[in-house]
C-alpha cells in the first residue's frame, strides 16, 4: 500500500489532535484528543487491512520520509516500509495504551448552522496571537452572527470582531464560547453546526473530513 498525499496531510493534521492513533480495517481514519474535547474522522482512498496502533504518529510520518517512494506491508506485529534497497521495520503499539474513539459522536440537532471560511479561521488565530486571548465567542442576535476574539471574563478587554452571517435562520440570541487552540482543522472552508448541548460539528466543504469540538460550559443559548 502507498499513502496518498491527501491521506498524509490528514494524518499530519490528526497528529496535532493526538500524538497516537489506532487504525481500523477499512477506509475511515479517526482520532480523539486526550481531553476528549476534539474528535476527527475522515474517509480516505486507501483501505487498511487490519487494526493496528501507532504510539507516535509524528514519528511514524517522519519515518516514511526516510524512503523515497514508501510501500507499506502490514505484518502481525509491525509494518514494513520499503522502496528498492531500503527497508524499515516499524513496530505497532499495544492498542490498550492508546487513546482512540470508542464510538461515533451522535450530534444533537443543531440550533445554528453557518459557513466558517478558511479566511475567518485564519483571522481568528491571528487576532488571538496578537491580542493574547485564549477563547472566542460566537454571538448571535436576530439572525446576525458575529465572532468576537476577546477575554470573555473581562468586559474591558480588547476585542476583535468578525461578522460571519447577517441573515441566519436562527433568530435566537446566543453566546457560544470556544477555545481557539481547539481549532485544529485541516485548511479549508467548513459548514459549522452548533448545538446548545455544548458541541459543534465542522464538516469540510470539499474534503471528506469532519470534526466535533466541545464548547465551553459558559456558553448560553436563548
């Protein structure tokens, strides 16, 4: 098996969410943060033949770069990575020491849905770095949705605001609080769904990848 660049990019992204991963048979890869506040899954073109665990995903991905055109063969206790005269034996990790999703997230019916663009995500990250704020607020009122990068516990804190929707179908007032560092998605535009049950679902508009990110308990709806 050879891994496509798209799959490698997804795995690099997943390594930012959790350093280890469990691969299951089939074409779906998934990961969950140690804190259980971020989960991601994606459909890939390759099909893994068996379940196996990788303890250090970044190390595994770096190991693949030691071979020009790596071909992967799956053994009972290790992967063989080879190309021409080079061969690498990379051992699996015991599954029971890894953190993996135990089941698919059951997303409640979302009250709010809007497009979160790649440009807006980048602006959120940049404003956070400049202003030094850890959280951001998704605020809605009468169908207008504005994202504020601010200290939600300090009303006099500097605030950066972006209008993301001016005529949303949800007319309720809400204030959803999220941690900026939890935005560990691969680059692109997303359909973002938010439930008052304190969970959000972000689905990439062009790639078969999605994320579930927990909201802070200080969030308010209605």
